[in-house]
C-alpha cells in the first residue's frame, strides 16, 4: 500500500512537471525569433479563433520553429499558431502532414512530422488556436 502511494505521488509530480513545461513560451533561436518578428512586423494581435479557412492562405502553413506555425493569408493578415506539444523537425526539414476533416485548419487537428528521406513518422502535435495579426489601421 505504501509503495502504491509513493508511485502515485511520483506520477503526479512527473505530470505536474510536464504540464509546467508546456506552459513555458517556446525557445527560439536567433534566426527563428527574427523570422517570427518579420512575419508579425507592424501587425497587431487580435482575438484567437478556433479555425481558419485552408483556401485563403497564400503560402500555406509555415513552421517558424517546432512549436510555432505562421499562416499568411495576405500582406495585411497573418495567423500565428502555437502548437500543442512540439513537432520534432518541422522547422529543420521534416514535412508537416495534416489530415483536416473539413476545408479548415482547426485547433486540435493533428500535425505529423515526417522525415521524407526515410519515410519515418518522427513526431506529432496538435494545432492550437489561431491568433490573427493584422496590419495596424486596416
């Protein structure tokens, strides 16, 4: 009984650490931080939305890091998506594979990271909310 109680406490502690790690802002390299700043330059964040149309984006989803995606609609509207979890390698050459069920990208859709050289599925994560960034005054 004592061993079971200790195991439960240990698991609770591990779960708490994992949850705390997900609450931290993603670490970005200097290059990634510059790329994100450029994408959001002169834009003001709006209220997050759950879904965005897949047909509007001019460049599709673009990985800034393994935790952040940018979805550019036009020069005045860009969405930032902070992923739920980390998709290993999507910012360094692995391909993102999504299987949306409708003509939208939605919070909770699963993103798979695939190494096209080996064909291996190397990770997955979920889309977060889409935060619109609009050019100020537009």
